[in-house]
């Protein structure tokens, strides 16, 4: 993204747990994609810190990925997969630290928390499509390090083995041709 920006723009990449210390001046945009639900432990603090860093008129964009908001079969598959991951992680002497997939109530709560931080909702867009279970597995395990926050005390290879073995158990127990996936995009503004 830096290559496409002119000298008037700056891109900062950093740990969102320390957002207030990462940025030293007010900003126009804060963008958090593919991480708000999964990797942001203190969402209230993150949104409040973001509000404090935005200029008036600045935008705060984040998304939430969900599975099975509309499909019970997808929810059942994901819950079966998650239970198998927990079992296999325990056998390897580690814990699975993944947040549960968000429900409609969870997503609505995030909108409310952003309002409480002082942000004004400008747009909420939901996009739902289908993905094959195998494609979902590959999208998760193919990126080195992507599973590190979920299992802290084992190697990337062991993490991938747990996810893959648990997937095989879930697909055997609940065979599906496709899974529903939804992304909800939020655009908030600092109005005052």
C-alpha cells in the first residue's frame, strides 16, 4: 500500500493493543480488517483509543467475519470443528485460544461499543457468500504464522496438523459441500 501513496500520506502498521502509543498525532483513517473480532482482546479500549486519535471527520473502518449467521448447517460444522480442535490441542499439551465465531448479537454489540466510544455509524455493509470447506481450511493454514495467536506453545507445523486433523473429523461428522461466510464492514466517523 505504501507504493501507491504520495508523500502526503503515511501508513503505519503496528500492534493494535498499543494504538495510543503507536501514533503520535491525529489521523484521518484507522483501518482494521480481518482482525477486530479474532485478535482484538479489549475492543472497548481499541475503539476509545481510535476515537482519541482521529481528527474530527476522520473515519474508523473495521470488519467482522462470521460463519453461519444464516445457516444452521454451517454453525453446526464450525462448532464440531472447534470442539475437535480443542480436543486435539489438549492431547498436544496446549490450549486453543480462538474466539468463538461471532453471532448476530455479537456483531450488533460491536456497533454499540463503537457508539459508546463516541463514533457515529456512517455505513454498515454485510456481504454473504459460500466457500467450500476445503477452501476455508486452506485459507487458514496456508499463511505461516496465522495460527500463532491461537496456539502459543507449539510450532507452526503442529498448529497446522491440529487444524487439518480436526477438519477431517468435522467433515466426516458433518459433511457439507459449502459453508456460509459473512463479512460485516463498519464505517464510523468522529463527528466531534
